[in-house]
């Protein structure tokens, strides 16, 4: 499990390293084009459960921290699916389906 730190407050968001690597690629691509997007996920029980979302835009601070030493192989289908989702109103939803 890696961590995406979001915003000036560096809010930590725990995400599987494999998903975080793909999210980093998609976010970098979107933000280079000045295209904001939404990311949503299910919160762990230890932080109260439920769902959370963040609006990612070019002016926000992002810091990716990977727990593993090796990089996951890039899954082009996952990149394409995340890119399409980032362009839709619902944004990228990180859930069990994303993790497959």
C-alpha cells in the first residue's frame, strides 16, 4: 500500500502501489494538459468507513509515496480505463473493480 498525499495539508490517502502507479501516470497526463478531474474511493474502517473524493487540479499539491521497492508492470487497459473515467463526470473511482 502506497500513499497519495493531497493538497497543502498533505492529506494521506492509502492506495495499493499498483493502482497508485497507474493513477500517477493518468494524473500526470491530465494535469500537463491543465485538465482537472475527480478521484473517489472507499475509506477504510479505521478512518470511519464511507466514501471520499478529491478534486485534482493543476494547482494542487500531489506527492506519491510507494511502499514497495519495485515498480508494478504497466497495464495499458487499466491506464485507458482510468483515463476514460477521469474524463467522465464521476471521475476515477478506486474500488474492488479497479483493483482487479
